[in-house]
C-alpha cells in the first residue's frame, strides 16, 4: 500500500528540476510515490522528467497536452494519487533528505488527519 503520494507540477523549470528530483530521491521510500505532472513544458523539462521516471523509485510521469496551470496540474496529480497521505511540492523547490519520512512519522505519532509545516526560503541551490 502506498503511504504517501507527492504531487509535483512542473512547467518550464529546466534549471531547477534536477535539484527538485534529487531531493525527492533523498526522500524516497518503498511506500512513497512521486507523481510528476508536466504541464506542457516547452523547455528541457520533459526530457529531465522522462529520465526521472526511469531512475527515481516510485516516480510516475503524467503529461498534459495543453498547459492548464498550477491548480489543474495539482488536480491531475490528485486524480492519480494512491497514497494514504497526500502532499505537494513545486517543481522549482527542494527538500532536505529525510523530510517526508519525518513528516509521515509525525502524522502517525500525532494521530491527525493533516499536518501543516513551515518552510525556509533559500537563495542557494541544493
């Protein structure tokens, strides 16, 4: 059973996508899935995502025929999600290693339906 579905919309983020995908790899677990939604990117993002689908454990790539925007891309991901829990990450963001396992552990320890966390804005790359 899939414990966590991570929905990641991508649109023309060729410069940032490798860092995003590396951070997902540092958070991968057998029971996590990463739904990568390409919202009709016109740069090198589709090629980066195709490689990630082959190399990132738990990755599922979904491509839009037309750009629908962030909300549409997230909804596409929700429709494909199979996890007990659901979260979002933007295609130009990244996470610290082990972030998602800690997030799931906190949800289960607290016995709550959802968890809100703060973020830290970084000006450097991972």
